[in-house]
C-alpha cells in the first residue's frame, strides 16, 4: 500500500506522460496483462488509456480494477479514459523460476 502523499505525487508526475498502453475493443486479454506487467517491471508506473469502443460494456474504473488485480499493481488514479498503475519493484528473492 502506498501513502497518500506518494499517490498524489505520482499522479501529478504522470499527468505529463503519454499513455503507453491502450485497451481496445477486445478488452482485458492475456496479451494486455503481459504487456502491462512487462512495463511495470521496467518503469514501476504505467499509464493506460481505454478506447471508447470498450466503454459500451465496461467503465474505465472496472477495466482499471481488473488490470490492477491481474498484474498485482495498485491503482493510483482514474482520470477520464486513462488510469495510472504502480507496482513496487520485485526483488530477486521474490521471483521464482517456472
């Protein structure tokens, strides 16, 4: 769990960033989860944009919650059709070989 202060600072910093992942009409797929997880490993925070075609079935908050749960990330902010996820860097000790 991140602090309220960190959450505000990260949300503020991410407003200048462009989204790096887009969720299209296919919704939350395994490929999307893998890509978000890979980007979280690389940068710890990722900005995701939901395309309008998906909003007929889900709200942005629902999509954000699903992606956050499946990636083990924390939802920082939902603003319009975009949301920000954060995941602490995984330690080498915490990773297992498959």
